């Protein structure tokens, strides 16, 4: 990107000398797109209340779910939900500046065709896991007028999940959906979804938690069809185990990983326009691309940047790439172990500036390019490193 790009409105992008600045809700956060030491401002992603794992129940109102009786929450406050019932929806319809905290205390809801929790309006909703709870939808979801309510938990507002309990979700479509920002800062999550486990329009941000996710399509999916500077995924910490039929982690604009233990078995492990891995442990078993810097957003140059962490990618045989980028590839650090017929495939610049790379048992001193199109600024051009015959069988769930 050589020319400046300016978008109007609350969200936009400005590109100056290879440094892209994202304007999100009035604040500017830099993102590394050419190996520069700049990044999403993680200090502004989580509020103190997001990170608080308990709810103040001193003035809370309590609800016990009953078969066939919906619950309507219309005023700011803290509410406790408990009991077991079928065909119940908890509706949240608060003011646009009001915050709702819903403490889940050993509650079970099993619905036929509609969300168990439906946030129609609020400034922000906190779901705090007090003790183990479970939600499910067993049939085909029905719409709410023009709204395709396609998640067991469906929110049209910002949504934060935290707490110390466990939440189990089973869905014939999506598990948890937010049409704004979706944040997770604590708790344990066991989700089986025919489509996506977590889906958000603007962002998915994970500060902590334990995740066991089985998804028919993508496990973590962030995409904003109206503003392609949004739709990003940020992972600070947590234990995340993924089995998915398409992408394990998908951020249309950015995927940034700063830590955590991530284990992915998927068609593609991680996909985004800009992918930055700074720390953590990432294990990927894939039958398409392990890491794919694809051209999903017009506001970014496709870039994969690895600065640290331990990354292991095992590819099935055939026309597959461990790390594929439609733009530029920067390896600046980390310990990278690849088992693949093609270790790297990049269309733009490739730089190997630091770290350790082992491809099929051989330590590399440069970045071989499967397509032979890249310019290797970190060493001489590498060739194809041979075939690996181990097949990875695609799972079903």
C-alpha cells in the first residue's frame, strides 16, 4: 500500500509509510504491517469490569427459569439466573447507555428453535459464570423479524463473558454471537456448533479462559461486512482447543496472538489479512493451509509476522502450505517447527530476521518459497524441501 487511505466515520484506516493506524470508536491503534514494532493497543481492549471475575450480588435480582416462560430484563442492573427449563428465552432490552450483568448460577435451558439468551438492546452485557451452566438449541433457528437470530446466545450489543464457572453450549447453528465486540476474560467453555462456535462483527478478544470448541465451519470468526478495518481477533492468554471444518481462527482484518496455549485441528488453522504472533504456544494440524495471510480486507496488505512463541504445524500431504501469505512474510523470532510438503508460500517480500525454523527435520537459514515469487531479504532463495507423506484425517462432529 503506497497511498494513504482515509475512511470516514467512527471506524477507519490511515496508512502512512507502511504503518497502518486503525481508528476504532474514536481511538487510534497501530498495527504492524511491515515488520515494524507496533501493534493493536491491548491496554484499551479490556476494561476493569471486563476483567473482574465476580459479580456484586448485594442488590441483584434473581430469576428461576420455568418451562415456556420467557424472562424480560429492561433496566440496568445485576441479575442472577438459575434453575432448569425448556423453551425459555431471556430477553435483554435495556437502554443504549445501560449495562446489564447476568450471573449464570447453575442454569440449564434447552430450546427448540430460538436463542436461550437474546440481547436486543443495551450498551453492554456481562455474562458472569458463577457455577456450571448449559444452553442448547436442538432444531432449526427461527428469525426475529429481519434479525437472523442464529446463536444459542445472540447479542446485538457488546458482550463480555467472564467468571469462574463452566458454560456448555450445543447448537444446530452458531454457539455465541455478538453483532459488536465479543470479549472473554475468564471461565471455561465447551461448545459444539454446526456452524461457528464464537462469531462477532467487530472483534473477538480473549484475555483468559479454557476453551474446548468443535465447529462445523470456523471456531473463532470475526468479520464486519460494512467496515473491513474491523473484524479482528486478539488472544492474550488462555487454553484453546479447536476442531473445526474450515478455519480454526478467522479474523477478516487482523489476528494477533500474544500468548496462551492454542491447539487447532482444522482445514486452515489461522486465517486473516494480517497475522501477528508474538508469544504463546500454537499447535496446528491442517489439511489446507496452516497459517494463511489472505486478502480478506482491502484496508490491509496481507502480512504474516512471527516475532516469538513456539509454533508447530503439521500438514497433510498434497497441495498444502504450512505458512501461506498473499503478501509479505516476516520471521523475526520464535521457535517454528513445520512438517509439510511446502513450508512457505508467499507472493511478496520474505524476511528471515531471527528465530529458529525447522522444516521436515532440517534447520533453515533462509525462507524457501514454494511459488518462487518472493524476494528473500533474510538469505538466499530456498527451494522446495521435499514431500511429507503423513496424512491427517479430517474429523467429523
